[in-house]
C-alpha cells in the first residue's frame, strides 16, 4: 500500500504553482520599479514571499500528516486482514469479479479494505490514493456502499 506519491495532488499543485508564479512576478516588479521605490516594494515582497513559503510548508506538512495517519482498518492477522461476514455484508462480489480477473488485478483483501472505508463514508479518490487501487474499482464499491446505506433494513418503514 502506498500512502504518498512523488507528485502533489491537483489542488496542491495549483497552490504551489500559484506561489511560484507570485515569486516570479515579484522579481519582475522589483526589476521594473524605480530606484527610490525599491526599498518599500522590496519589504512588501519579502512579506509576500514569507507567506508563500508558509503556504508551501503547510501543503507539505498536510501531506506528511496524511501519509502517517493510520487507516481505520482491523490489524492484519496471520492470513492478512480478516473481516467478519457481517462486516462484508452487501459486498458487491459479482460486480467486482471482472476486476479480479484482469492482468494487474487488485487483491481481494485490498477490495475488502476499500469496502470497509467506503462504508465508513470515505470518498473514492481518498480510498484509491491510500490503498493504491484503481479509481473505477473503488468508485464501484463506494456507489454500492452508498446504495446500501440508502436502503432501509427489512421491516423498517
């Protein structure tokens, strides 16, 4: 299971590119400023640069925290993670079976873990990223878990 990747997520990449763009604009503004205005502009740019560095630090720190946050799954047993029959109730095995027969198929235990996370309300991109599973497989499980949560138990009005 991979919990982090080399490249940032799209939102984080947008924030980092915005900070980088602001730093470039700062240099251009300082170069175009007149001699007597440069100390004031330089002070303002130092403040903006510090805030940009704080944003980059916050993004990196959130990635570090996200990678170290444990998944809410049972501990692994001698045969991998073991789930009760009640926990796996409603698991869409017929819909998942074609995915298990592909060349780079996810392991059934990973899909069980994804099912448990989907039942706890986690979004599909988060599960796919944390368990290193294909997004379409996880989306199938999340949709099935939501459908299961929407239907009341038998005998319930």
